[in-house]
C-alpha cells in the first residue's frame, strides 16, 4: 500500500538520493513553521554536508502554513510540501513522510513539530547521528519541559512504557524523533487497518516508539535537546481527545506485546542519552487547577453509570473521591490504569472505556499540580520518577489482571 499521490512520488524521484530527511507535520502553524524550517536547514548544512531534504506534510491548514514553509529560504537544500490522503491526523502525515523518506533512500528521518520555538540545528544532529553512526534504530527526544507540560507523558506514557518493556524512555511521545531505515520498513509493513485507527491520529508517537523498542534491531536512544518550548496546552481544556488516542494506542499495543512485557521483571534500564545535558530554562505555564478538579468531578459523574456496574469493589472509593474532590493519588491511579488497560481491550465499547479514564486523568493531574505547585522543576521531576518506580513495584498486579 502507498501513502503518496502520483505527483508527490514523481517529485520525490526527481530529488535522487538524500541522506537526511527532516519531516515537519503541520496544521495551522504559520506563525512558527518558518523558524523550524530554518533550524532544520542549518542542521543539515552544518552537520550533514547539505545532503538532505525537508518535507512538510500538512493536514489542510486554513492559514498560510504551506506558503510560509515553501517561501522559507533553504538555499541548496530542497523542500517539498504535500498533503496526505486518508484519515485526518498527525499519524497519517507521519506515515506519508516515512514513505517519502524511504523513497529517497534516507539513512535517517528526523521528525520535528512545527510549533517548536526552542529548536536549534543541533537537534537535527542529535536526533539523526545515533542512527547515521549505526548505533540506534530510533531516537526519542530528551528535553526539559515545564513541570505542568507533558501531562500525558508524565502521568501515563513514561511510567507505563518504561515498566512494561524494561527501557526507561523519558519522552516516548515527545513528537521529535529520529527514525532509521530499518524502522521505516517496519512501519510501512503494518496492516492497512492500522491507518484507520488512532495510530493515524495522535496515537502515532507512542506507536512508533513502542514498535522501535520491541522490533528494532539496534537500541533506542535518547537525544539531549535542552528545553522544549512549543505552543502548550492546558490539560483541563485541550487534551481530552488527544489523551484517548494516545492511551488507547498504548493499551492496544499491550495486547500485541503481552508475551514480551509479562515475561520482563527487570527494573527499567535508562535508554542511552546522546549528547550533553545542558542547564536550560523552561517557560512558565499556567494550569487552571480549579477547572481541572471541576472537570474531573463532572466527568466522573458522567461516566459513573457506565463504569460503576463493572468496577471491582476496591476501586469504588477511587471513583467516589474523584466525584467528591476531583483528585487522585499515584497508587490509586496506577491501579486503575492497570485494570482499565485490560478491561478496555476486552470490551466492545472501547471508546466509552477510554473516555471513562479521562476524569481519572484530570484528577491525577490535579493532584500532581496541587502537590508540586510550589516545588522546583527538579523536585517535580523526582516526583514523576517516583511514580514510575511505584508502577514498577506494582507490575505484578498488571500481570495478574491480564492473565
Ligand atoms: N499534518 C497534520 N499535522 C498535525 C495534525 N494535528 C497536529 N499536527 C501537527 O503535529 C505536531 C504536534 O501537534 P501539537 O498540537 O503541537 O501536539 P503536542 O505538542 O504533542 O501537544 C504539530 O507540528 C502539529 O502541527 C493533523 O491533523 N495533521
Ligand atoms: Mg506542540
């Protein structure tokens, strides 16, 4: 199956072989994309002898994103902007760019988001070099983010992925990745129905990372990138649909790789970090705590009638506390996530099950924000790591639930 239109294929063929491809997905990013393109250009020029290509795959922006992309001067390095076919979403854009990079014989494909404001040429180097040097099959970003940014990462993707597969990957869904040719082949070989699922939307990041951990012939690396500054979202206001797409994909993959993770009892080993960690500042980010708690309470009321009849008795107090206070502590959260990962997988109404996790997520984020609001970034980071360790200690419960 192909993800590219005839015209895009012809234009790609005209470029010949390109060593490093930078792929930039976009959707209404006219304000920020030009800066990203310039940094990508500099990265290819400085570190890879100008042997590269810059791609943009757009989701039908209503603003000037594509024109801004095309008008940004990249001198000797060619650019191509195209739109994908199929389901609307970031995943459709990424798989199309994977095919495009593969077509031009790229050794490494680097994805960077078009809303990045802290990207530098070194990002391209650090995401691509471990692959170009034959050390890694896939590179995830390792950056500092504000303690209230990356809540889906911190509360679920980081701890669960690390504990399942025994590799500590701090940013499994960071959005900025390096992809080897071997992994491009793996991704392109998946069954067509993959591209009708949440993998075609925001599930793509956790999907690519999980497949790389489990199917890569070389290790997964992390690239030290400094700070991530981008258009941030308040979890209580913007992250609901993204949450179900990401976590629904994470749960589906647990089924696929059950034999692997159920047999793995090791404490997660930190994936190698490429490049020096620099001291960096993050931008302030405001989270509306009262709104989060209210969303958690209202959401819990909504899902109550659906959830309550199937909920094991010991879990009822977790739900009751969210109904009353809109908060949820770490052990209760992990326990509920473990239970739901299997339950959602088994039932017909997967979407309803996934939606019933949202109030728990809001409540968990509210508790985290409340606890760490006056803490330093470092201390909040330790709290996130503590929850990963707790999930590790509780892994036996997960294995039981899935038996
Ligand atoms: N082509 C395409 N790109 C998208 C779509 N949705 C998001 N993106 C891009 O994917 C990247 C990540 O999206 P963003 O909203 O910043 O998500 P976050 O940073 O992970 O919270 C950005 O570059 C977006 O422009 C889509 O439907 N189609
Ligand atoms: Mg972003």
